[in-house]
C-alpha cells in the first residue's frame, strides 16, 4: 500500500493550496509567516514531502483570506469533477 503523501489525493490538496497561494499574491515566505512557520515548512508541503493536517489547512486558508470550507470544496470538486452534477 502506497504512503498517502504520494497519492493523487494528496497531490490535489497540495496543488489546490499552491494555486490559492499564488492567486492571493503571497510568496511562500509570506504565507508561512502568517501562520507562524518558516518558508521551508511550506516548501515541504508544496513539494509533497510533508502532509498537511486539518488544522494547518484551516490556518493556511484563513491566512490567504479564504474560507476553509470553500477551499476544501475546491479540493473535493477536483477529486470528483462530477460532484456538482449529481
């Protein structure tokens, strides 16, 4: 069984976070500082070398000025593109 950090699902979460960061105009350094971390922490997450827990996901979303619920809905829609059509 593969480690979940390397699965497609984790890659979708990582890509969604990274795209949201870029759209918010923040550098890794800026976003990491907003959540009290250093840039290398965020780099490990965006490089799929470290998993993101739920609390960290919420903190990152809010630091980007986003609703955690909306950001997670984006993740879910990428995992199941037909979700809204059901």
